[in-house]
């Protein structure tokens, strides 16, 4: 059975002063605090969300 590719996402910048749309995107991704790292399945929807907040997060390919 093939595994899904995943990415590790870490919040590296604060949400203070960011537009409400970016705050909602970060909340939808599951972030609650600075330097929190999440592992998510790599999907086109996730990539679109990450593109919107690319200045707030660091993305690392986790592989298969």
C-alpha cells in the first residue's frame, strides 16, 4: 500500500498585524502558537493555503 507524501510545516512568524484572511488560514491549518510544527498530507488544497501564508511558515518535505 502506497503512503501519501507529507510535509512538515512550522510557524516562524507572528500573526500580529497580518490580515484577518491570513489569520483564518493559519487557524484552518491548525496552528495555535509560534514555532509549532505540524505534519500534513501534501495536497493541492494544502499547497494553496501554504502559498497564501508563505511568509509566516517554513515548509519541509517529509517524503513518503
